C-alpha cells in the first residue's frame, strides 16, 4: 500500500504479485495490483486484475469505498485509488 500511496506503481505491482503468490485468494492485493496497473496506463491488465480480485473475494463496493476514504489521510489518495478501481470495473458510484 505504501508504494501505491507514493505513486511507485511498478513496486506496488511487484509487492502485490508476491502477496498473490503466497495467498492466491488475497483480494486486497489483487485490487492494489488492479489500480496500480490502471494508473500506469494499462487499463486492460487492470481490468483483468480486478476480475481476479472479484472472483476470489466479492465485496460490497459501496462499503469498501467508504472504508478507503477513511483509511487514506490525504484527500487525493482515495480519489485516485477509487477512480482507478472504478476504471478497472468496480461498481462504485
């Protein structure tokens, strides 16, 4: 998550991949990978990563969006995260 916040998307993807290898059902790592891919400009790979996240861990995205807004301290970070997650296919208002 730190790499994502610092906009080091390649590192965020690398860490997410390591986490997914250790725990293939880790939806959080898959979502971080999805948003990082989208923000790097690879929308199709981001969509595929999001689909994988949704398959292993379907969640209530409205509640998830609210929790993301509370977790991040800087206002632009949740906007960036949720915007990329929306672009990857998450049903977020």
